[in-house]
C-alpha cells in the first residue's frame, strides 16, 4: 500500500499528487449531507396515550407551535417529564407526596393539589 503524503511533504510531487491530497483535505471539512442532527438526541420510546391524552398533546403541539418555529410531540412529552420531575423535587418530602396513594388518579389529584396550592 502506498504511503500517504501530507501537505508538508510535497516536494518533488506531481500536480496529481497535490490534487489528491487537497481533495482528501476538503472531503474531511465538508459538512454532513442531508438533514442536520438535532442538538438533543432522543431515544425512541413507545408511549401509549388515551384518546383524550392524544387530543391534549395535539392541542399543546399547536399552541406551542404558534410561538416556536417547530416543536414535535417528543419534545412536549420531554418537557412534561422535566416539569413533573422538578415539581416532585420541589416538594419537601417526596415520600409524603405519594403516601397513601393507591392509583395513578390519586397521584394525579395530589400533584394537581400541590400545583394549585
């Protein structure tokens, strides 16, 4: 396999050799073709929503989309998870917040009560 030449080791080289090195250097500096990567990488996860939750999610997407250039449902769900985590962390005693709750509806009521207080 022929030894690769770098741009500093070009004495006595032909124009074709110089062109090959320059082409190689410019190929590395080109940006990636196609759709740019998102700043925040998301892992695919399946979320099962009721009809009402799906309707609320669409409404949120349209409402937020009026103010932000582009928002997708994954981003809205991510915001909801972050806000809920912050809400629970802001409560003095996390175990007290959920103590005695035996269903998700009870937890939802407690979180709403805490939010409205």
